[in-house]
C-alpha cells in the first residue's frame, strides 16, 4: 500500500513503471522513505544503486495494475505514514535521478566509513567515476534537508 502511495503521489501510472529511468528514480525515493518508515527492503551497494531486487519485483507487480487498483491501494495508507512519505517527497522533489543515486550511496558509505566524509566521497567517486563535485554537493544538501547527513556521520562512530 505504501509503495502504491509513493507511485501515485509521484504522479505515475502503472504503465510508467515500464521505463527503466522511472524505476531507478523510484528505487532511490523508496530508499529514502525507508530511512523513516514504511518499507523493509534490502539495498546492497549497486552500480546503479540504491537497488533492491525485491523492490524491483514489487514495482513490476504494480506495473501490471490498472489505474483503479493503484488508486485503491494508495488510498489505504495510514495518515501517519502518508505524512512521512510526503515529507520525503517534498525534500527530493526536483532533484535529478543521478543526485538521488549519489545521495543514497553517500549515505550508506558515510555509515561504512564511520562518518569520514572524505573517505566516503573518495570511495563514492571510485565506484561511480561519473560523479562530480557538483553531484556530491547536491547529495550532501539533500541529505541535510532529509536530516540524514548528521545521522550518517555519527553512525557507528
């Protein structure tokens, strides 16, 4: 239900989920929502990450729904969860998919590197050589808007 709500609130229709770029963006959005509530997907580091195989399967199922089925599922989300989802969607609105991908990966790497931002960014640029300083700056800004930057820096440290 929460996944259907995210899809619907992003203005997507089930058939839109057939496009790879849409599914990649949704992977990142769901990753960020999951930091606060609603989901329990495993997101191992991935070349196009964040990426959850189980989420990919769920998106495939939603892509087969009709508009009415999607609307029905989306309407069943609890108000508290909907409010959290809305907050995340507001924070990520307008960000490029690449920035979402970089921010999610940086969030995970900051945890691995125990808050060492320099080490995390160096690793990020090594596994994603296309990442520029602009991407990193936008990613850090997004993580701060979500309230996740300080959390990631202090994790395990």
